[in-house]
C-alpha cells in the first residue's frame, strides 16, 4: 500500500522508465519496512518545471503509506530517491521536492474495500 509517484520535468527514455520505477519501488519498500508486493510506483515525465524562478530538470515526489512514514524512514527514502534521480536522470538533489503523507488505513482502498 505504499505509493510513490515521481513527477519529473525531464524527458525519460522509454527503456529507463521500467528500471526507475523498479528501483523507486525497492527504495520505498526497504526504507518503510513494507513488502514490495504492496508498493505501487508511478513515473510521470511531465516535461517542464521551474524551481526558484528557473526552468530546469526537477522532480516532485509524492510518497504515501499506511504507517511507515516517520522522520528516519522519510530521510532514507529521500536520500535513496534523490540518488536515483541524479544517477538515472541527472536531476540534482536540490531540484527535488518530496512529500510524505501517512494515510489512515480506513482512507486507503484496495480490492473493493479498505485496509481499515
């Protein structure tokens, strides 16, 4: 049930997309202590962003989960994802914003029901 949605303002070659979502999924599962079988990873290459008034390669990363969202885990996810985006897409860590949201189990649906 963790979700990581990467919105990147740079062009991502098709052959890299699978590798990036796979690596992001693993970072989240490992850091949050959740089975990777429950992780959903989404990559959206939206093309253009401005940060600090300058158009540049950048990323917004939304991480959501039921539990597993706390200071130490968030820092681990942040480092892993920033490293991944820098290595794979050349997006510098200071051009990445990450948002962490802890969702109550009753507010997360799956398979026609909720986790709560």
